[in-house]
C-alpha cells in the first residue's frame, strides 16, 4: 500500500495534503495530545485508513481504521452457519 508520507529528519515538516506530506521519522511527546485528522477516511484494497498529523511537530502516520472482509467469503460463512445451526435454537418470543 503506497503512502504520501515521506519520513526524513533532514527536511522541515510540511503538509501538502493530499499530494504529499514530509514528516519527522519519530514521534515526539507532543504527538499524544496534538494529533489532527487530515482529510476523510480513504479506502484501498480491503482497508480503510486516514492520515493523522501532529499540530506541534508535524509527525504524520497513516492509521488503519478498519479491515474490510471479503464479501464472498462472508456470504459463504453465513450460509454455512445458517445450515449448521438450523433447528438448534428456538426463537424466543
């Protein structure tokens, strides 16, 4: 999964979102409380992610928000579960 973030300690941090972001290589103590969301959640392959950047030092990271399961596999598992459990549970009214 390619990223728009370039990690370096030789250039000043720069936010050119959504084209490019230059970030320090390591987070600082300020990053815990000063992270901001950049843009909206993006989808690539079977992942949803977003970029977060520290307002103070410029450290940026891509955060995987969630994994998107394969729909065909989910459908097969639901069918298998439904046929396996058929008649095992009675409806509670």
